[in-house]
């Protein structure tokens, strides 16, 4: 049975939000990371471009393997193998420390992603099993700089930040966080003290802080167009690979 979806401009733009030249850049990265697989053995039934599109469609729609198989004209077992093989290769490379670090402004925040794997998630404030994923973005470009491995959703953002290892990517860079990141070395809003209201200058600072920090919320909203980040059914490293891949696709979509 022939498949419906192919790595053509219509489907690439619909499911990945990328122009073909951006998609070709992604293919080059996947190919350089060994996406074509080792020589010898049985060849894939789908070309590399279609396999990359398959993984993107899975992330965008959160369809099951059995639902994706007829769309690409292959078996559900092939869909599963393609996803397992290519998902890690779509990962975002953490940005290197910029040469103008002192002039850069980055923003960090965590978002809760519902998961089915109870070894990854925990019951959180939204009464669902979820994982806390920390993401750093550039305030000017809104590109994702780095993401951390998922942590249980009942952990505070400050604790997840300290344990994530993301701080090593931010040396010399000013990083904004909300008031959940107190005592982490990040720039956080002024807090009211008992019997001491905020000064007018502090109110102004907090308003500007909120205005700038809202950009990370907009980034989360764009990333969650990929429905895998609204309900991840897979176990193990699947959520980590999904967040990394979606961040990579997000950056490519913003690239000129």
C-alpha cells in the first residue's frame, strides 16, 4: 500500500512548520549523525527524508504507531523502529557560550508535561502525573539555548534548576527567572516583605521583568503545538528526546 505523506513542501510545512531549505538543513544534521545507518543489512523501506518527516508527524499529532503506518505506507513495526532510531538524532545541540556573553539576556522557566511513565513523572499541582522540563531561551531571538532532562513534576523549579546542570551553559550571561528561582543566582523579581510594600522603582522593575519573561511562555506555547508535549505516552528517554527534537524544530522554524 502506498503512503499518503511524503517529504514534500506541502507536508513539511504543514507538520513541521519548516521551509524546504530549513528541512534540508535538518536532514544534513541527521545524516551527519548517522541517520542513514551503518552499511550492510536490510535497507529501510522509507528514504531518510520520509523517516524524518514521520518522526515529526508523530510529535506534531501524537498519533499511535498503527495510525501512522498507513499514512506512510509501512508497517507499525517500521514506524516504531524509525522513531526509536531517529528521535535521538533530532536532538538540539546546546548552544556554546557566546563571545558577547555579558551583553546577552537569557530566560529560564519550567513547564509541566503530562506523562504516563511513573518513573519519570509525579503527581503535581495540576493533579496529573507530569514531568518538569527546564528550558533556556534567548530573550532577543527567542531561540532555545538548552533544555534539561525531565524531572518529577512535584519538584520546585529552583531544585530542578540546581540539579539540571543547565547553569554550566549560562556562565557570564544574565539569566532571568520568576520568583520560584530565589537563591539560585538568577535575576528574579523584587519580593514584598511583611509590612514593607514595594517601592515605586521596584514595581517598575517587576513590570519590565514580567514583560520580558513572558517570551519564554510564548516559546512554550509554540513548542506545545507538538501534541507529544501535551501527553507523552512513551516511557524511558522518549520525553527527553521529544523535548530536544521539538526545541530543534522550533529553532529551525525561527531561522531565516
